[in-house]
C-alpha cells in the first residue's frame, strides 16, 4: 500500500465557495476514482505559522495506481480548476 499525504495553503483571495468546491472535488476522488482505496480530507482547525489550510490523505495499492490517479482526467480537471486557489502545496508518498 502507498499513502499520499497533501497539505494545501490557499491563496489569500480564495473564497469560501471556492474552498468548498475544492473540498467536494477531492472527496469525490474517494468515491469515483478506481485507484483510490481510501481518502480523508479536511480543513485545518488550528493555527500557527507553519500550518496549512487543508489536508488530504489517500491510499493506493502501489505507485503504479498512484501514477494512474495523477494522470487521470479527474485529477487533471481538479488541477486545472478547483486547485487554482492553491498558493502552496506540500506532498509526500510513503509505503505502509
């Protein structure tokens, strides 16, 4: 299994509606993208200088499944659309 962890910081001018759309789009990956085995995501409820605004944890069978997800039409549409409100992204993939 491979775990993909992403933390996002939104652009200052991102609206609440745009943030909600991003969240709904990410949640749909867990339901609609075959390669995704499990997915959780949510908005940060803390605060601090090193905190991000939103996080995603997604599980895949292996690196090949993860790469198919990244190359999928759904993920490409997300990057071209809802993810435009992202100012900073941190990500890691690790086996578990």
